């Protein structure tokens, strides 16, 4: 699942507008808004470009990796 909060926070950290992100990934600004609000999810084919423009890994975008600026070893394991 898309980490919408990380996506929005990272975009703002990089001082990018939603329109700039949208242009970089070939989508409309309203689509980026929908992603950040969790109304829609980006298509799989958009994830590499989205991760690149936000300077994240795809895993981070999907909430499966360390957050931006967090070393991989700092995450605590979650018990099942």
C-alpha cells in the first residue's frame, strides 16, 4: 500500500509542487492529489518515476522499506 504521508512529506521536503511531480510522472496534478489523499493508488508502471522524483525507493513508497533519511538498520522488527 502506498505510504501517502511519506509521499506528501517528501514532496514538501524537496520543495516540489503536486504539479511538478505530476509533470515528472506524466499524470495530472489532480491525480497526484488523489494519491496523497489515499483516494487512488498509482499504477505499477508509474512507481519507478514517482520514486525517482521523490528520491525514494519503490519499497519506501509502498511502506516496505526505511523512511526517507532513516538507515535500514534503525527499523525495529514487528512481531507476528
